[in-house]
C-alpha cells in the first residue's frame, strides 16, 4: 500500500480486529455499516450536500486512509478528501422503491479500497414529491453502528439549521486521536486486568458451541441473506408487561427467545450467543465517531423446567455482567481461551439490539432510519430494531449464504418471531419446555399423512408403523453423517419396547430418558 500523507495514528483494537479479518480478502464488501433514512418532506439537495460535506470535514474517521509497514497497520487522517454525491430522481420510474433498492444493492456489493478511499458513500434519492431517501454506507473499520447514528444526527442538525437560516450548532469536542489514546490507556489499566479475570472465569469450562447450520465457515464474499418481520405495538406492550413481572427490562424478551430457540435447535443447554456492545470509553472520546464496538459472549443456561420469568431474570443478570466488562476485546478472548489456535467457535448466533435514539428532523421533514447492514458475521445475526414509528419492532435475520438457503432463513425468522410472541403474551410462570417453536405450516405437515389427508384418531405409534410398512427403506432420522431407515428405527424401537416391558413399564407408568442428543435418543 502507498503511504498517504497526513496525521499518522495507530488503529484501535476494534479496527485491528477487522484489519486482520480482511487479510486474504481485503475487498470483501461484507464489512460494511449501512442504512437509509426515509425523509417525509421536501429536501434542498444543495443544502443537504453542504451539510454532508461539513460532517465529513468534522469527522476524522471519515478522512482516513490505511497502510501497513514493519510496525503493523496504521491510519492517516487527511486534511481533506474528495468524493462524489449522487442525487438521483427516481420519481418517474415505474416502481421508485425498487429502483432505490436495486441501486443500493449494487453499491453494497462494491468493494472499498482502504488505501485509496473514501471509506464511505452517500446518495440522495427523490422518490416522490415531498419524499426522499438518504443512503449512507461506511466501511466498518472506520465507523461502528453507534457512530453511524452520530453522523446521521449531525447531518440532520446542520441541515435543519441551514434551512432555518440559523448558525451551525457547535460540534462535540474530541477527535480520532482521543479514541486511539483511550483504547491504549485501557489496555494498560487495572480495568483491563479485571475484565480479563472476569472472562477467564466465565469461559473456564468453555462449552461446545454450535451454530444453527451446525458447521463453521469463513466470512462470505456475497451479500447476506435477509428475512424481515414486524412485531406490532400490542405485542411490544405485552413484552414490557411480562418483563415488569419478572423485574427486568423488555429487551430481555427477544434475547431469551433467541437463547431458547438455539437450545431447541441444537440440543445444547449451555447456549453462548454473540452479543454486540458499544464498548465506548469515558470522557470526550465517548462522543467521537469511530470503530470501537465489540462482541462479547453471552453465556446462558437454558433449562426446560425453568419458568419464563426465571429465564428472563437469568438473561438480565448475564447481560449486566457482560456489559460491565464489555471493553475486553473478542479477539483477546479468542486468543486467551485457545479458540484462536484450535479454530473452535467461541460464540453462536448473534443477537443485536438496536435502540439508538433516532428522533430525526430534516428541516421540518421527519426522518425514519432503517438499518441495511451493521458489520459482519460468518453465521447468522438477529437484529431487533426498536426504531419504528408505531411502537413496534422490526426483526431481521441476516445469514451467511454459504451456510443457509433463503427458505431456511425464512423458517428461522418465522419460528423465532413466533417464539417472541409466545413468550410475551403467555404466563410468566409457564415452563419454557412447554413453548412450541414449530410454525403453523410445520404443525400442519406433522398432522398430515403421506396422502395429504388429516390422520384423525390415529396415535403416533400407529402412524409410524404404517410409514415403516409403506416405506421401510426411506430415511427416518439422521444426525451428522449417520442415519436410520424406517425399518431400522422400527426394529430398534420394538427391541427397546420389549426391554422396557420386561422391566415393568406399562400404561400409566413413567420412564425417564437420560441420553444426549443422538440417534439412540
């Protein structure tokens, strides 16, 4: 890489993690933070562009270029940068919304050259009279999700002042150097050692972690698969009510649902979710846009005999503990636990709670932000976005296309949101083992026989015997690379039944099963 001229700074630990993840695939477009803002009102494109350019000038993280020498990677803050700002009128298109989506989709696939820059891109679309869409995309090595929100608010603030003919509001003090120095100070502090001890204890008996796909992979080089659902304000009100009864906050409900879902899908009672955190330092550096966010392991114990309220309280305690030690880097955790050396997983699927304050005003026009991408993931992420106009939630699943199909992602979306609704609207004293994760379609298929007729009155053993007689060589159950046909499974089941009967089992008697998740079970 060429050596740009400007103020040279080290990388924050968060930036270094991304830098090394990029090695071997530096142009991978998946490392992005992007959103669009729907603006309900007229927009003066010239004033809007002027506000944007002022924010780029103010934000040192957007004026950096990256390079590497014998001492390692570094960043250089340039005095000024040149960049295009497309203003596109799609109001005359047959489907303006589709035109915007297609343009954004193409831009999200565009690689970013960190040596040449810029590490960001903006566009403004006019979709109808009095309605605009502002799109922004940043490489995740320069901005985290919270910082994107800072940029968004600052643009709205400057633009609104310009429209009103008022002086520009002062910018918050502090620059990128403050973030870098605060990061270095943390790594030499007692807080760092305290955090290290906490996580060493938390992960001393590191459980085996599985994703929903059951196999590891690398970061994809293609766009993530996405499935979106909405949870209405009535269910959100129920979430808040059940959280109050459990003496916790309502956002523990989707986290508990995600933990229970992973438990059901993998059979693991020790569930470790990936939990994104802000990891912001104190002081002036807290308000500086940059990349400092982190991911910490959220280790949860899911026991089928626990009640919904008990699970919510447990999730709340674990979140509080993790957040108190959130600045300890995930990369250091992997190194310290040996996960980096042996390549094992340290965390399962992510759950990302988006609760940034997005009360946006663009010169009298209300702005509604919608996340498009936040960072990167090699497996599956659940986004719970509370930034809706009606008090509901937007739930989105983003998944690695190397691991999942579109249909699988959609099924995960339907099951998980159904589980969130079931927890929110049910009895807090109900045992979580009684909560069903099957979708309506999956339940319908289970109740239908092979000819599509409802099998009314038949018991499960009778249905199974009929299928075994009809299709003895068809696969009945599989796990990993092993499987059993209906005939084989039927033979095993009958042998076990005879053994249980000889041991005294019969109608009205209970038989305990103590087996791991396996073909034998």
